[in-house]
C-alpha cells in the first residue's frame, strides 16, 4: 500500500523553536521526525502522551506568599529597606 503524506504548518515562539532544534540535533533528530514521533504517540496512547496540568506552587512557596501578604497587611512587622545595599549589609551581619 502506498504511503501518503501531507504537510502541516504550526506557529511557535521563535526562541522555543531554536531551543527545540538544538535539543533535537543533539539527539540526532530533526523537527519533522520529532513531530511524526509525537503524532504516532498521540495515536498509540489515544490521547496526549504526557501529563498536562496546571503548575501548583510548593508548600514552601505558599507559606512564603501568605507571609508576604501578612507583612503587607501589617499582621507581621518586617524591616524595610530603601536600597539593596542596606539589605545586603543586614544579611552579612
């Protein structure tokens, strides 16, 4: 049976494409081969072959965000600085 091919065109961020091409080159692949591999995996898995989730902040980040809100709301007293040099001086002390 004769294999028929068709072309697709997609728009991607220029920098993302450059980074992807570099990685693919190191793997001995080109963009066309990779896209074909990705499509085959999509078909084989009958869905996207990787997890797609909204990133969730870590517990540490959530704690830091709550602390920042508490500082802004005046619940926690915190020293403020007018410039980076003052802050670095305190950090070194």
